C-alpha cells in the first residue's frame, strides 16, 4: 500500500471536480436545467472538499463527502433525465 496519499487526493480533485461533474454541469447549462446545475455544483464542491479530507488524513469525512458527491451527481443526472 502506498503511504503517500497526496497523489490520490490530487487524482480525486481532478477526476471528480473537473472531468466528470464539470461535464454534468455543462449538460445542465445546455439543457437549461437550473436544478440539475445546482446539484452538479454541490457534487463538485463536495468532491473538491473530499480531496482536502485526504490531505488532512480524515478518512470518515472523506467517505461522507464522496457519498454526498455521488448522491448529488446521481440527483443531477436524474433531473436531466426528466
């Protein structure tokens, strides 16, 4: 196991914040869905903070923030679908 968690934190910030959830935010803007945009924005913020939870060695906070980001991203996709 790698004891250097900084690389994992940077990967989480980049992957969730900019690529996945950024695309979801762009889709929400494109379709004009305000609620979906705010869910995606909340998911991006939660995922961004999860990266800092790894930096600060807070595993329980990390899991809560990742779960919150996942639920909000699914909610955003659900709003876009209907």
